[in-house]
C-alpha cells in the first residue's frame, strides 16, 4: 500500500502517532502551545476504536500521577504540557524515575520564566536534562526538528522508555508544535493485551495473579544502605543509556571550519544559516543533537580535535544552556560561544550568521 | 522551484486559512510544504501572519527574514514586511487597508481591491479567495485544479457546499489584480 502523506501540525502528529502506536492512555491538562494534542485525541475518539483512554485531568499534578498509576500497571501511558505545566509535573516525574517506570512526557516549550509567554522557547533545556525534579535521575530526552519527527518520536520514546524502564521526554517547542508540514504517519498496531503486558513487564502491578507474588511499586526506601544500592542501579542504567542511545545528525560537517550546534526548531533555522554561509564561501556545518540526554559529547569532542575546525556556536532559544554541555565536550580545544533569543522571540537565519561572524570568526 | 511567501493582515481576514489552502495545494502537487503561523494571542482585529513555503526540495527554516512574495492586507503589515521582500520579488496589497503605498522600485508591486470586490459581491467571506486568485494570476505556482483540491481538503465536509462560491472568487481575483 502506498504511504499516505498528510499535512498537519506537529501537535496533531503526536496525537495521531500515539493512537497508532497502541498507547493505552493519555492524561493531560490544556496549555498553549500544545493544546492541539489533547484536542486531536478528543476529536479522534480512540476509545471507540483502539480502546485508548483520553482524559482531561483536573490539573497537571493529577495528570502526571495518573500517568504514574498507569505506568505502574505496565500500560503505555503519556502526558503532554508546556513549560509552566511541566514545572508542575516535576514532582511526579521524579517519583516515576525513582520507581523506574516507563512513560512518555511531551513538553512543547514556551517562553518563561513564570507564566511567561506562549511563544516558542528552548529555555527548559536545563530543567529537562539536568534534573528539574529532585534526586539523581535522568530523562531520556528526544528533540524533534520536524513534524515527521514529532510523529516518529512517539514510538521511539515509548520503546526507549520500556527498554530501560525509565521516563522519556519529547522536548519540542511552539514552532514545531504549531507548524504544519508533510508527515507520513506510522502504521496502526494493536494495544498490548493483558497477557502480553504480564509477560513483558513482570514488575507491573496486576493484582493477585496465580503463581506470581504481589508487586509493590514505590520510590520510597527508608534504609539509606538500600537506597544507595537503588541509586547505584539507576546510575549503571544511565551509563548504559549514554553508551548506546546517543543520536545526532550532521549537515555539511565534513569540511566545516565552523560548526553550529543546535537542536529542535533552532536546528531548522540553522540549516538555512548554513545555506547562506556556504553561498558566501564560509565553510559552516551544523551538528544537531537528537538526544539531548544522552548528549552527543563524543561526536562534538571529535570535531574539536579536527585541525580544520576553528570554533563552534551553540544556537539556542535561551540565554545559554546547552552551550555548557558543548563546552564540557570541547574542553577548551576550540572557541565555543552562545547565541540566543529570549522570552519567545525567535532568531532569523541571517541573525545567526551575523552572530557567528562577530562571536567566532 | 521554491516560493517563500508571507501573508500578513488582521485576524479574521482569513490569512491563516488562505495559507493553509496554498499549503494543501502544494501538497497535492507533490511539493514540500511548510506552514508556520504567528500564533500569539490572536483575535479578530489583531494582527496575524503566516509563512508558507512551497519547494521542490526539502525545506530548511520555516522562519525567514526575506520573502519571494509578500501579501499585505493592512498598514501595520506593510510597515513590517515591505522591506523584507527580496529584490525582484513580488508585493501584493489590498488597496482598502493601505494608506502609505510602498516606495520600493526594485520589486514588482500589485494591487488588488479585494475588500471592495467582496463588498460588491455582498460576501465578506470570499475576501481571502479573491486574494488567492490574484496571487495565482501573478505567480502561478500551483495549478488551479490542485488549488481546488487543496480547498476541498482544508475545508471540513460540512462546508463543501461553499466550494463553487470559493472557486468563483478565485477566478474573480485573477481578473481584478493590477500591476502598479
């Protein structure tokens, strides 16, 4: 069968992909610029077809705790919000990470701090990859840069979450959420049956089953000796994820003398900057981290070692967050600077090129 | 082929939906398309704009600093986007909303009195389709048959009875656009 190409917003693509993936439940609370996710799910009424639950909770806090419960029973469950709403969910996210449960969380970022603006931003990078909630936990973080990736990362996020029993986050922003472009939606797959869930997730709470002892899921461990062991287990898992799950993409990097490092919508705008620079004869490339955690530190470090690379510009819709991880990777080998716009303002391709010339060249 | 277009005017003029129809038309022709709206706290009477890109090759940035074509439907948008038309590009404006016409000599300028014509036709709702017709006349980037298919795809089924009226408005728009 020929693939059907559709035109839709990134937010709508996430909703369709979630239904098609066989997601068991979505729990959310509306906030711009991501409200189309729940609107689309409600309009599609998947409870009539796949049996997927779609529920508007009374608050973000309630929604994330519904996710905690659904995940504990081995279901594929998700929630979505935008920056201020994600702040509210962080307590729940820390608990889910501490209980080692898989789930998918989507943040379509807007400008902050506080209630801020509804315009696009990438200022939740620190919040997402450096903790946010309390305790030594990590979120597998995927940064889509197209409507197609919004759709594709639903399956990838869930698969990684279940592979490592860890929450995964899709970190998008208002641009990717609101823009429409072509997308090929994934094929429909059935939701897991009760028997499949019991077989695949022996840790899941399923009531009293014959021949299986009762599971208890908690992030609480009052004995610090045991809690340290839990943390060491988490850390070993995180090292494994760092070794195996780094994803990134390179554009015009092979002969590049200067590199832009950018993720999500910024990477799209930077692609155009690379085109403009190449027209002027400037050898500019773009390295786009797809996973923000685990971060592609080794790939960036390798470019810093190359004799022809003279400098890197970390281009972000924030005051300079990912640039710290770029500098850690580069470790002083080449000049690394940051360029950003704040509070919902978005840079244009020529502004980035001008920044490259003044800050790096 | 690549067309980078900004459509800018007041909320309620059908700016976003016109962009959507253009994007669907491009999709029908097998092109790469991107549709990026301004999605601020928009309301009827506030400003609204949308960037539409149609291209034979993959599209990089959905946000641009220069455009091949600017469709300007009110004075604030003229002030904001007049200078952002590429040299040799096209600026289309509706005569009704504009007090200060463009002074640029290095671009092609077209005027379309769509607001007046829509009033004559006693149908405000076809305003954006008149403009779309004008655009297709001066820059036939997509075939009319694909625009009509695009229109059908972007309208909910309950509005499909309005398709003939919209097609007539597109054809009328092609007649009333004038080069300045």
